[in-house]
C-alpha cells in the first residue's frame, strides 16, 4: 500500500536545503581548485545528477502520487532536452572569449546558480497567472507553437556579445579589463576595481538563460501546474547541465537534427496547451511522444551525419 504525502512548506525547505548542500559540495569541495574537467569526471558527475533525479522521481512517484511522478519525469526530460541548446551557446562564448577549460566550471557554477533563482521567479509567476487567468495558457501555447516553427526555419547566426544591451550597460557602469585574470571576476588595478572578461561571459550566460527560460517554463506549464514539480524538475535538469556540458562539449556538432526535435517538442506542448480546455492529453502519452521525438532526432543525427553537417 502506498503512503501518499502532501507537499508542505517543510518539504520545500528540505528540498532547497538539499540543493544548497549539493552546490556547496560541488564548488567548495569537489571543485575547490580550478582545473580541466576531464570527460571521465564529467561523465561521472552526469551519472550522479541523473541518478539523483531518478531517485527523487521515484520518491515523488511513490510518496506523492503516480500522476505527479510522471509529471516530474516528463518535465525533467523537456527541461533537459531544451537545456542542450544552451550548450551550443556556452561553447561559442567560451571559444570567443578564450576562456580556458579549467575556468569554465566556475563560470557555469555561478551562471547556473543565477539561473535557478530566475527560474524560481518565472515558475511562481507563471503558475500564479494561470491559476488566476486560466485563458493565459492559450497565449503560452500559441507562443510555444510560434517558437517551435521559428526554431525549425531559423539559421544559426554568429554571436556578437559586444552588441548585448546588458553588456553595453554594464561597461558604462564599470570598467572592464582587456585580458583575463585567471578565474577572478574582479581585480583591483591602481586602487580601482575592474571587472574581467570572465565576468562579462557570466553576464551573457545569465542573459542567455533568461531568454531560454521564456521557452522552457511555458513548455513545462503544459505538463504540470504544481510549483514543486515544475521547480524540482527544473532544478535537477539545470544542476546536471555543467557536467553535461563537459561530457558533450566535443560532441554537440554531431547532434545536428536535435534542434528540429526540440522545435517539434515545443509545437507539441503548445498544441497540448491550446486544446487543454476541451481535451486532457494523458501524461503517459505526452511522455512517450517526447521520448520518441528525442530518440528520432538523435538517431537521425548519427544515421545521416554528412547530411546533418550541411544543415544550416
């Protein structure tokens, strides 16, 4: 017999404490000194985060309810898949600014910490809006369909970080050095504080995640309206993003069809939102559709590598 529990404020406190503990262990113990993250280390950490997510998922499924467990798993897969898009941006940014591999982990750590805070704000605002104005779910759905089709036809463009409005504003407020200073975000030169290009990279990463969140948060709202399920699935997807980056940084070029798979997923969840007023799409069916789309897009990238390499 299953014992179902209610998500109380104590459960929230316990989960947030767990996240803080894992972040502290990550930066304060396991990555105390800047170093090149090997593929082996990245794969181990990826396995750790995925395992923790699955164990947590089992806990949700067993103690909170089968439906909630499936919602968490579907949300986790959507967020994990959409976060892969971030990896392409990270690779280009680090390459453009010449950030050494041993300093990349620190930037990603603080970038992801900021992302968690922004996602929390987005999630609670989104849930509150849907609960108060249910019709807004149709706007979210239309936005996702539009984004999905735009992603299908959009050609990759070169990054121009110097054109980022946030970077322009920051450089007006604080001087930035021309060269890196190890893993430091700020330095003192002639008793004056300067930001380093590493901090500029961090600003762009935070801005990029803000843009990605406008897609991913509405997408997961199509799966669940439970703030705890949405937030926890987001947290596990994001916390494992750093390790996934170092494990797949050299392989992302082989996933040429993945962006089309992500576009189809966005269109699918957008349609799901649009018809939610008169038809409830079963969560198991949603999970299977999303898994099938991801599997087909990844397999297509490997089966037709030459054709994929020529894609825009």
